[in-house]
C-alpha cells in the first residue's frame, strides 16, 4: 500500500494495481504461513521422535550387562574403573555411595581384608614390601640377623603405606633410634660416674688398691671377648661384678698365683684400660 491509496478511502480488496494486494493473495500468504508452520511442527515432532528412539536404544544398552558401556561417550567407555562394574546399576550405586560419603572414599569393614588390600593398592601401595625404597641420606641400624629392616617394610606393607608414607615412617624410626642410642649412652656415662663415686666412698683410701685387685681378677678369669661382651651388656660399671672380680684378685694374690711385680701389674692395667674403658678412672 501507499499513502495515496490510503487517502482515497477506497476498498483495496478489489484492486490489483501497483502496491495493492488482493484478498486471494493475502489468503495465499496466510496459507503459505500455515504450511510453513505445519512443516516446522513436523520437524519438531520428527526430532523428538528421533530423540526418544535414541534414548530407548541407550536405555537398552544400559540395561544390558555386557554392553552397558557402549551407551557412554567413547572418551570414557573404556576407562579401567568402569570395567570393574558388570552393569550400569552397580556403577550408579557405588557412585552415589561415594558422592554421599563425607570423605569421598567408602572404607571397607574391618573384616573385609580383600577390599582393604584393593583400597591400599589404589592409594599407591607397592606390589610387594621389598619395593619400598629407603632414604639415601639416613640409615636405620639393622639388627644382627639383618631382618630388622625387612620387618619394618613388611609392617609398612600391612599398614597399606605408599612410598611417600613409608618415607615419613622410615625417617621417624631412624630419628627415634638415634634418640634412644643417645639416651642410652648418656645413661651409661651417668651410671659410671655414680659407680665410681659409690666405690670411692666405700673403699676410701684403698680405692686404688682394690681397683688393682679387681683388674687382676678380671684379666685372669675372663678373655678379651668376654670382657667386651660385659661392656656391651652395660655391666662394666656394675658394682656387684666389680666386687666379685676384686675378691678373685685377692684370692689369687693370697695363693701367690699372680706376680707382685709392679711392671707386670702395670702391663695388666694397660691391657684392661684398652679393652674395658668404663673401668678406667677419670
């Protein structure tokens, strides 16, 4: 339409000139619009139908125990974790249980050893206890039979420790061992000081003479290895043993078994001081 035709006030429905549309044309246009809408509706209906069919196929795959993973995207369907589940429902139940847990991990029951081992393995526990590696800059003193470290690793494996946790555990044991050794050495020093003080009070001016007799008795009846064993056992400052060896020395002196030569006595004392340092007077 134009301004001119609008101003005449004439019925436009019967005119077919420039800028005019017939009723038939309008109806045709309307008919065309209705046809277009019908086509669009058909497309939507077809699309929804296709989606429903796809969903039905997907649901069928999910319900099939053997093929349930085929309904998943290719990027995740072959994930190793999913292979542990026989069907979609079991996977869904475990997922819900894990997500509803405060810790995010569902811990097995105490008696479920197999599940505990499975969990430990997932958390990084090595295949065998022998695979644990000790720190190179610190060293745990092993037992004489060489099984101490092996027992430590075996215990760590039973506890389900991964390599990181074992490293912390190992370092703690080394530090604890050092601390105990230092405490033991300090106690020996204090014990020796107390033993010497008690003997000096008991023997008085005869302290040196009696200590010499004890030395004679000890070196006469005990071998070097036996003397060292007494020292290793922490008996070097035991007052009872010291007095026993002193009596042995007195008995040998009375029987004249031991030479009274000062040179001989001096030699024995030097030998004892080298092997039995805790007896040496400070």
